[in-house]
C-alpha cells in the first residue's frame, strides 16, 4: 500500500470512529442493514452457485432438509424421511407450509423442483436422483440410480420452488421476482445498490425477529468498515484483516470470527494445449511441473504477510470433519515450500527456462484476493514462470471461467463443502468432463483420471456411510498425488457489527437474518 493510500485509509477510519458514537439507532420494528462484498447476480436458486446469491436463496426459499449453523442436518420442509430400500427414499412434508403468495406447499412442487433442476445450470444438485414421484399431497418418493448414502444431506442444497408460480412467470422472472416458502420475501431489488427483504409472517418456523433486512453490496473493504462505523450499516461481511484491531478497540462494536469452510484453490489446466500458454504442449500436463508450482508457493508467507494471520493453510481439499478426509495425509508436508526442488522439477520436465501464462481470479470476492494473486506472481517468477494477472470483479469472473468456456490456464477461486462430504466437491470439480451427466460441471482444469472417477462412482453407489468414506478417502489420495488443484488456505470468516445486534456466524458463511436479533 502506498504512503498516500495508507494515510487516506487511516483518515477515513479515524473519521468513522469519531462519528460512531453519534450513529443513528436502528430503525424501529427491528430493521438491520448488512453490507456484503457483492450483489447477487440472479435470484433464481437453480441458476447460480455463488455466495451472495446463496445467502439470498436461503432467505427466500427452504429445502426439505436444513443445516444448522454448525452443519448439523435437521428436518426442514420435510418433517421426516425414510430409506425404504437401497435406491428408494420417502420424504414426508410438513402440512400447512405456505408460499409467499399464500399457496400451500404440495408434493407436486417438490417433484417439479427436481425436474426443473435437471434442466438447469445447477443440475449437479440432482445428479443422483433418477426420479421423483408424488405419492400423495404430502409424501414424495425419490429414486436414486444406485444406492446413495447421503441423499438426505444433498437435499439441503435443493431449494423448493412453486410449480404454479414458476410456470406462470417463466425463468427470467424467477431470477428477478423470486417467490418461495422462506422466512423472508423480496420487497425490493435495486441492482448494485440494495436487496430489501421483509419477514414472512406465515413462515412455518414462525415469524423472524428481524422485520426488515437490507443487504447492501459494498465491494471496497475500507468503505465497508467506514459505513459500519458511521452508522450506514449495522453488520458487515468480511471485515478487512487490517481493520480488526481498530474495530475491536471501539466499545460500540463487536468483531465475530470463526474458521471458514471456504478453501481457496488453484485449478491447473491439464489439456494438451492451454489457451494462455504459447507453447506446442501445455507444460502443466506434466505432473512434475504441477508439483514444481506447488512447491514454489509459500502458503505460510501468504498467511502471515497477506492475511495477517487470518487464514489456515489447507492440508487437504476438505476439512478434517468431512467424509473423505484422510488422517495423516498433509498436502503441505507432502509438497513443502522448496524452491530448489521446484527448480529441479522444472528442469527435469524440460522447462528450465520457464514459460508464461495467465492467472484468472477475482479482485473483490475472496479475502485479499488481488494481493494473493500479486504474491503468487512473485513466487512463481522465482522458478521462471511469468504469471500475467487477469483480475476481474466477481460479477464477471464466474461467467468467464464457466465450463466449457475454456479461456483459462490457471484459475484461483474458492470452494466450500457445507454438505460435510468430499464427494460434493470431487464430483463437480475433479470428475472427468462429459463422462457422466451432472458430474465434472466445474472441472476447470479438465483433469481426467478413470481411477479417480471409479472411486467417486463407488462412493455414489453405496448406502453404507463407512464404505462411502473409504472410497472418498481413496479419491483424496489420488487427487493429492496427481495435483489437479492446489489447495491454498481456508479463510477466517470475520464479521463486525454494532454491539446491539446479535449475529450468529455460520460454518457455511451464510448471513441468515432469521438467526439475528436486536437488543
């Protein structure tokens, strides 16, 4: 940061701190304004998978099975479920659940949701559902093509829409005027300015304590902090690591942290030709080059210098709490930072002089993402790799890297697995493209290993959770060996809020107003 920029930042924060004591009280009727890092792209829960959109989706819609803040699975729209046989599950719906327009939720809405998802961008969510059938108005039968032990967990990702409404308004309006059974209904959406939600009085859980919540996209971290301290907002997402101490020092505010599930990862292109590498053959097809890149990245330095200690280096692709995590296997210990070894590997692979390629990533989605990208460019330059940076706002990024656009050679993004199951990640990010419907949809590096795929197939074909865990562990070992992606670190979720606001940080990083209150 330049001296002028640093002085400017300190000045903004100083003025904000002075003004904080004079900030207006929260509006009567329990209203809260939350600053997020970005606006939603679309409000159709079947057409996107990015954090801000997901936060909105779970306010507006409900799944059959819900997740608590600590990722425990509980009954949602389904009050119970039963495994009838290896491939048959029956979900019994709550009676009297209302959509925002007053219509009652019926089993036909669940069946329609599954069928709609099969044709939607997020079809991977129902890839393991062969068929859905309404037994009666409140009972749904889901058939899986093979035994699938975690269907109930997967259903926590499937948000139920109204068949009648969706057919009446069409897909475009579903993205602009959502209507679900969630604890909040949409009051207003002014793109890039605010999304206002109002509590739904007839929600099946009971009316939320917060009557109105406004989400404001504020992409600049310093501006988010200043807006909190001057009373413009009541809660902020992703407090800058550099602002933690100053906010903690003010008695009017609180800083809330918890370890995140979001694993920052780098996907390496493994195709024969790579779009941003001007060579006859893509160097990253050679595993030695992928290992060299891994060993050239100093994750501990990123943690200490760029993240101010607010990150945890990733030892695998999923946390130790998840199915598929292998005890005793540590990515960082397998491939420790070692420039000499990295250079030797580059030489062995025939790329001693290095090569140039482009890193595609965001500049406003992940904590200090632009600074991390700049640090990576410096680190890889030490083994002869020139890393050109293509930084873009998140609103452009996910469309740019969407498979099969194939514009990228080296992508830094984040992935979390709130399902508690590595298979959720592996089937989407590492399964061979085009090999199986609903799988490999975000395999951005085009990695393909039939041995890896076979273990995912086995995991997705058993009703035994212990066996599933064993199969996923074998897949983890293969991925760590092959290095199709480099795990960097888990973010530390950092929120700041006025002391009068109760905020419940969640492991899935969702800010859910239903769990908030105001003293």
